[in-house]
């Protein structure tokens, strides 16, 4: 377990239990108490938890961790999901991609597709419209990708641009695909996000697309977050991992959502 994985595990345990001590964390994560104390001090300095004598208690923002603490979770599954979503992209398409770890894997998979070449010999084979500054940063140097970035105010948790300034670009474009990473997706409620500002931008992006694809690992299925992005009947395809039980897949398909498990 590397440091990011350990920090993420600590934050999840603290958020789940409300309060935890150093010895318990040391035993469950199989590291020394000295390492746990250093990790707790670091997370307290970042204001993700409150340090106590002998342990820590949950901080109110623990549910919405910054992207850098989420990257190690379900990494292999997210890479497979990202590749499957990238395989949907064809030359000449305009693709909308939002922020988050799984959406970032989609963007990376598109960036590394060597078969995407413009038929007229030009350099730009696909256009990606995104409100994620990290995705824009990674893909700007790719010669076959044209990047269009929305305006807005950047959220440090997700690197997404949100707010009224982010709507102007999206209102004026048409997308072939909207590929959306989400915080939760449920066969009754649909896709949702923790932050209402991000949900609003993602909802607008989806409304501009001919096809909406939700990418989410199995840990996000069957749950709801604060703000809805898309109802189940408004999702064309859900790409997830093979860890989803068959009955869960059946519920999504009954709701009209095609499911791809990779």
C-alpha cells in the first residue's frame, strides 16, 4: 500500500466510524504507529480531519476528498472502464468529458489511441470539450486532440470548473458523446454528484449530447449523492467493472440503461 492509498484508507475509516485511534489504524493498515501519527498530522494540517489525543475524528469535508487522494482507489477497474469508453470514440467526433478520476482515465485512453487520425490529413482527429483543468492540461499536447475548455471557477476537490461562467461554452456546442464520471449512480434515482455546481454543469453537458455515457466503478453503484445529474431513462450507457452483481445489472437494464461490464 503506497502513501496515497494509505491516506485514502485512513480518511474513509475516519469518515465511516466518526472517531478512530492510532493503534486501531496501525493494526488495520499494517503499518507502524509512528507512520499513522505522521499521516494523521498531515491530514489534520490539510483540514481533512481533526486530530485528537491518540487518534482523530471526522471532519465535515471528508466525504468530498480532493482528486489526488482518490486516484489510487479502484485504479485497475477505472483504467479498464476508461479504455472501454475511449473505444466508443471515432474520428471526427466531439466529446464532452467532465472531471473526476474515472473521467480522467477516459481522457488518457483517448490520448493514447494511435489509431485516431484525421481523414483529411489534418492534425485534429477529435474534439474534446471539458470543464476539467487537469484533463485539459494532459491533452493539450496531443496533436490529434482539439481541446475546448469551459469557463468557470475551479474546485480544488475535482479540478472541475463550475458556476455561471462555465455555461456559456456548453450552451453553444453540440456533442456526439457526453462521457460523465459521477459520484453515485442508482437504477431508480440516476446519476448524481456531491456538489450541486458540478452537477449543474454535468447536466448541461449531457443535454448537449446525442448520447450520454456514465462511467463509474462498482463501488458507486446503488447509491445516491446530493445533486442529480441525469435520470436513469436519460442515460444511454453505463460502463462499470465486473464487480457488479448480476441482479444490480438487471435493475439498471429494467430502468432502460444499457450496462457494459469490463
